[in-house]
C-alpha cells in the first residue's frame, strides 16, 4: 500500500514537471528534435558503412538493400538513389505535417540507402569506407532533415488543420505488412519442396501461437533448408 | 581482429540508433504537440501491447527472429530493428513490475537511455552472429526472402496504397493515380507517387487550395521533373516514340555528368 502511494506521488511530480517544461525540456522540445534525428541517422548511415565494408548491418529490408547491392555490383545506382531520395522527400513533408517522422522511409531508406547510392554513383566512396566519416555524414544529414522538419512545422501546422491523409497511409502500410507472411511461404515453396514444407509448418505454428506468420515461415524454411541445402545457382 | 572491429562499431551504432529510436518513439505519444519520430504502425503496435511487458517482449521477439534470419541471409537488418524490436524491448524492460506506460513508455528520457542499451546488444548480436553463420543458410534467404520481398515492394505495396488512395475519395484517387503511374514510369515504383497523391488529395480535401497545398503540389511536380531528367527518362521517352534526340539535350545531360547512349 505504501509503495502504491509512493508511486502515485511520484507520478504527480513527473506530470507537473512535464506540464511546466514540455516546450523547454530537452527531451520534448522542438529544438532538440534535430539532435535526435542526427543521432539516429548517424547510426543508420554507419550501418550502411558496415554493409558496404563487411556485408552485414544495413538498417533496411532485404529488397531495398538489394537495390544498393545491385549498384555496388555494377548495375547502376539509379533505382536505389531515386527510390531513396523520393521517399526521403515524401516523408519529410508528411512527417512535419502529421507530427510523426516515419524513420523507415526518411532515414533508413532515404539517408541509409538513397544518399549512399547518390554518393557512390558520383564516385564518392570515403563516407562509406571510413567509419568516423560515416558517423559524421549521417549526423550532418540528420541535423539537416531535423531542421527542415521543424522549419516546415513552423510554417504549416499552425496554419492548417489537415492530417494530409496520414490515417490512410497508416492503414495501407499495415495492410501491406500482412502480405509478407504468405509471400514468404509462396516463394519458399517455389525454392524447393523441403524448404516449402518447412515454411508451411513454421507459418502454421506461428499462427497458432499468435506470432507474425512471416517470422515462422522464415524460421521453418531455414531449419529444413539447413538439413536439405540448396545451391545459389 | 575483424570481429573486435565489428563489435566496437556495432556497439557505437547500436547506442546512437537506440537513443534516437527510443526517444523518438516516446515523443510520438505527445504528437502532434511534440514532433516525434518512428512510424504510425509502431505507435499503433506499442498501444496494442497495452502496457504489458510480456506482450512488448514477445512482439519484439517475433520480429527479432525475422531480423536475424534476414541479417544472416542478406546482411540486411530489416527496418524492424528500429521500428519494432528496439522500441518494444525498451518498453518491456521499463514496464516490468507493472509500471504505468505514462511514466515509462511515454518518457523520452527513459526510453532513450534504455533504447540505447537494447540497441547496443541487438546490433552487436546481429552483426556478430551473422558473420559466424555458414553460407548454405544464405542461399535460403536469397532464394526465399528476396523474391518474397521483391513481390511485396512491387506489385503488392503499390496496389494496396493505390486502392487505399482510390477509396479515400475523388481527389486522393485522382492524384494518387496520376502520380502513382508517373512514379512507376520514372522511378520504377509507384508507392512514392501514390503517397504524394494521397498527401495532396487529402490536404486539399481538408483545407482547400491554400498556400501549403499549392507549395506541396509544386514541389511534388518539381521532384518528378528532376528525377525524370536525372534518370534519363526524357531521352528514353523520345527514343520509344522513334524521335531523334536533339543534340542540345544530349549535351545538357553530358554537362551534368550523366551517361547518354
């Protein structure tokens, strides 16, 4: 009982603190937002450095990393650059208008894949070869993105009460995530019979356990694929 | 030696990413008053776990396996490390012993610090174990995950976003179709175009053609024109219409350092 009262008084204290400081407190203020973006995008850009050097550690989905890899292999960076840059642009606009920056499109794809593709296409490899430079490049880009967002917010959000269709995009984003599970089972079944069986079992078990079907399908495919390997050719 | 190097870099990267993701996620709960970062689906999922530490942990774990498999196979963490694993695990650590989400999950300071710790562990684990796993497993990921993800990116996601735009009303449907189609022609994927179409359509629905929406559509058109030019779309268009490409256009492309066939 005493611990409960202690907790309640604790809450009251934190809540009053929040109310007073929301716009001035470092952790909530507008001016600190670019710093958080800079930290995150510094890490993400350095993750792309890891991928460039060690082939591990890119903060993105296989299909999007594959676009960058296609460029590294000599097939041209156009796809990765255009995809990343347009996502970055769209998400900066959307993020400042709705109050939530989508880090997947803006930082992970835009700064993590699009910008490296543009740099590599122009023959600039240093920010990707060097870890320290990668951290600095990412941080600088993040600061710019953060300030642009805060800037757009100042000029738009106060003048408009639109959410710019954020709810619609949220729904579509969730709906497309659901497709991944079945798609993995389908492509596993096309890869080989044992892998297909493995992914079916994994997906079914995960479904019963109320876990994401995609995870089970991958695990099942990998377990049976380890027993009955296939070649890359 | 390379292992030590990877470990040190991973810890630095994990800490940077973790603090950003953790603080950004907590700030989302105060949006739109406070500018947050993360994703709408992250916010929804964090709410769906209803402040239950075990739910947050197992939700993160499901995606952790996914991320692990993808890292092993293709060196790609998946976006879920930032979107789901770090925020949910940070929340589950903070909320053990039944603490209220208002004092934990919604506090950028606590989420940032715990996120940094989780980030270090997760990134180091993924980078180190992935480099220690045999190549035969890589074949499976490449044969299974890559085709599935490619199907998702094209055509599944464009179609879903497009249908959502069509269902969202006349303006979104119209601009989504125009920009979505143009985006596929120019960039090879319709999603960015459809998203911009929805932004414009709903923006105009809600507040009419004001300064904000006019600036928005101008910048979107500018984006399309520029990316069309830089991807050589103008020249491909002329060629596929069996027209002669004028010399000055080729020179302009060359001047900007772009190869023209």
